[in-house]
C-alpha cells in the first residue's frame, strides 16, 4: 500500500512538471480550464458554473410633467382630459403612441428625445411638439374649448332628460345642419371647440322638434334650454265615451294633408306630438274608425275614437 501511494504521488508530480514545461515553449498556447468543485462524498467532482457577464445598464429616463389650460383665461383644466404621447420615427412613418393618461396633470417617465403631445378634451384638442432632455421637462397645452349643457321645457315645466334627445351640428356654407358633431341626451355635458353650433332637440319620438343656434365660449359652460310646444296624448278605441279601450288596436296619426306622423299598436298607447291639428285612424278586426283632434301645448289628455 505504501509503495502504491508513492507511485501515484510521483506520477502526479511528473504531470505537473510536464505542464509547466509546455507552457514555457514558444508558440504554444495552453487552454484555460475551469477549476473543479468537489462533489458530494463518494461522487464525482463537478465543474464550477462560468462567470456570467454583468447586465447592460438600463437607459436613463427623464420626467415629463404636463398640464392643460383654457386658451382664453388660462384657467387650468381639471377633468375630462385624455393625453397621448407620440414618438416621431426617422423613416417617415406615422408617429406611434408610447404613453397615455387620463389624469389632469400626468407625469411620464420617457427616454430623452422629441415627442408629440396630444390632449383631447371631448371633441376639442391641442397638439404640441416638445424636446425632452435628460433634466426633464414641465409643459402646458392651451385648448380653445368649452362645455355645452342642454335641456328642454314646456312652458316653465322642465322635460325629463330621458325623454329628450339632441343633435349638435356645425353649420357649413349656409346649411345649419352641415356636419353632425354628436348625438346627446338631456343633462349631458358636451365638451366642444369654441364656436357656434346648431342644436336640434326632439321630445319623444315623433314630431315634437325644436331648433336653436348656441355659442360655446372657451373656458365656460353654456346652458341652453329649448322650449317645446307639445303634449302627450293617449290613444283609445272605445265603444262609448269613457269606456274601456279595445286591446290590439292599430293606430295611425296623420296630418290633415295625409302624412303619417306616428303609428302604434295597443289598448292605449301614448304619443308625444307637437301642437297642431291631426287625424287619428284606428283599425280593429277589419273595421276602420277615425276622428280629427287638436293638440295644445302642455295639455296632456286622452284621445278617444268611438267604434261606431
């Protein structure tokens, strides 16, 4: 056993001397090896994991703080804004959106460079090109916009917002309804660019319609109430005045000239009509009945057709 150990020691020494001599020979290169890590007891040695390169440092970001104000009085816009940040491309392709926010005064962390700012305030907006440096930037956009709040009434009585619908137009070349901007409901705040608009208000779903021109000023809310002259009528086909209405009756409301204004089916359907003269036709089991009637503004009532 002793002689064997001495032999193994001499062999290891000789190998070490040989490696040293090869390293000294000119023109020779020696491959660099990774030292082995002893394995578990009784197991083979394992190689140590090679050293991983350090990760590249992240690109530095700069802070971009934004706010918007009304163009005329420089008052800040506190709500209703949607911001978009677009980056310009070197190849001439359309800019791409790199950040969004609906905060009134957003803060963005972006790489330094040139950007397009776009802030939408309802149907109004503002755009600006900025250069963001490493030190950051605080900037503002001015928007020429205001608010429009619409309502309706009959005399002094307000109409429930759910019964009203509005259309807002931009007049073009003498045409008051040149371009439709939006459809809206009553009590809804509409954000618009500063200017003059044509509003069409419909009460119910027939011919109770009013029109008006309104002016929207930057930084202000314009309250506009359109006054309707109309009434709600309940249609009935009865055997005698004040009697029970026949179910499943088909009604047609016509102008004196024969134009159909409204059609409905039921025992007592309700219809909102502009004030004026009308002809009511009722059809029941193949029989046709009719009568003339008049609508007076603000006077809701039953309109009965006698089945005889």
